[in-house]
C-alpha cells in the first residue's frame, strides 16, 4: 500500500491562486450556487493586497490564512467523497498535501496540528469507500519526508483503519519495511515500541498468530531488557512459540536479552528442553510443573508431537549422508516400530511424486520441514540427505568443519583421478590414419 521510495513530488499546473481556487471549488462543488460564491469570493478577495502591489506568492502570512480557510472545509469532506471519482479525490488531496508542506515544515507544530485533524477527519468519516481512504492515507505517507515523525502518525491511522475493517492484508506490510522505517523516523524508543505493539496486536486480532509472533520478537528488542514490560512480552513470546504447531526454531528467542533475563521463569526451563533435549526431559518437566500448561494455554499432546519431531531432527543431523535405522528412530521417539514412517512423514508428507512412490526411492519431506531423505521399507531405514539443526553453536560448527574437510578431500581425490586420466591420455599412442 505504501511504498519504500522517497517522498513523492506533486507537479501542479497553474498559478498559486488558480490551484487554491481549484481546491476551494472542488470542496463546494455540490452546494447551491449561492453557497459556492459565499465561500470562494472571500478567498478571491484575499488574494489581492490592499495596495495591489504585494503579490500573494511573496506573502506567506496571507497564504497561510487562505490555506486555513480551505482546510476548514476539508474537515467536512465526507459528503463530497461519496460523489466523486477516485482519481479526483486523489488529485485533490495530493495538491492539498503539496500546499500544506510548502507552507509548513513537516517538523513544525502547525503541520502536526493540521495533520492530526486531517487524520481524525479521515478515520472518523462515514465514507464507506475504503479503497479511496487507503489511497489517500498512503499518498500522504509518501508525501512526508522519510525521517519525519509524522509518518508514524499516518501509518498508525492506516493500520487502525485496516485492522478495524479486517483489511490487514491490503497493507502488504513486511518486517523489512517496518525495521527500515523505525531506523529512519525521528521518534523516541517508547514510540517505536508502541508502534510495534500495535502491529503485534493487529495481526493477533486478524488471526495471523505466526506473523504476530514474528513481530513480537522485534517488539521485545525495543524494550528495556530488565523492565516488567519486556519480561511479560518475553514470557508471552515463549508461550506462543511453544503453542504454535509450525514454530520449531527457538534459537531466536535465546538471542533476546529479555528472554534470557526470564531464566527464573518456569517456561524458560521448558523452552530450554525444546532447544536442546527430548521427550524424557519434557515428561519429567511436565510431571513437576502441574497446571503450568493449562495456565499458558498449552496442550500436552501438541507439545509431545513437537518435541518428537525436534528429536527426529537432532537424530537426523547425526546421520546426514547415512541410513538411520527405524529401530533407532522408534527408540528415540518412544514409539512403536510400526509408527516410525508416520512420524517421519508426519501424516501428510510433501512428496515429489504420488504417494505410491513413497517406498520406491522418492524423496520425502516431513511436513514440519525438519528432515529430508528417502524411506526404505526393505532396509527399514531412512537415508538422511538433509536435516535442520535445532541450534547452531560450537558443536554444530565443528561438525560442519569435519564435513567440509571430508568434502574437500573427496574433491581432491576426484581431481587426482582426472589429472591421472589426462596424463595417460597424453602418452597414449596415436591411431594411424588410413
């Protein structure tokens, strides 16, 4: 909806007087002729100085006075919006924005006052053509310099409007854009936190819980790591990460100071289990923390499924390029041998071909996206081609180093074979030509 480009420029035709009269005429276009004349006549008079010598373009005070009169009518623009085309509305507001920021610096208190009133008018207007409202606000956002705090006010209005009308997707919001804006806007840390919290809440209200969780990690980073607000947000993020069935990467949480500072909390110990341990540790924790799962709306069965899949991922990391026996999987996941394939595929495998090919060498991918490989009923094994590590620390770097060394050694062997073949070919006797 809004762009990441620099603020837009408006190239309007005509003199200053012609442009202002165009705005004024548009505002009262649907009123009786007498009312239109009553509004535009005083403006025409204001364009002329008493001595007839002081040009309006050189008289900033008069231009500000005339603009204030036009703005008074903009506050009642709802009826006009219902009767006009999108292009006309956009053109009107783009010209209006151009004159506003030509008269007042975006950093001035006057610009902030005008903008606050305008945003209130647009957000509270009964006008039901939301697409026009979104475009008016998006154009306003793009009309403001990138570092101006006024951009925050505009986007908060846009976000609130989209949220209240279940139109959040229309904003096409991305974390990259949000983080870039926050690095540019001249706003306080508290304002950044408040803005991010509004995004977190907006996605939660829209039922997009995973996206809400992802923004909550950005939100937590803006809070003082030892504050009560950051502790509460950290605990909520831990609970959400555990609750969501599609979240398996807990490492980002441990990179947040606020989460580490909550190490005395009962959920922090559970989070550590999901990062490093397995089913045995989870069941032990559950038995010693009766009622905690219910308190945070966590389901034991769902957590068991998640810890089993994470255990399988860790197991897979130890067998990359090797065959992982079904018996080893069954032992680690504490399931019957007959259930191993179900856990590997996780009910609905993403298979490159039809389901019949599942046991004929085709690659399978468990739904969680943690392990890639080939199932073999004959060999009762899973050949691991790739697996996702639950964390990446010193141990994982050492494993990676060993694999790279082995890979380098393998390449060296291949190069030696190729070189030997070339040498032999160079000394081979030439074939005679008849």
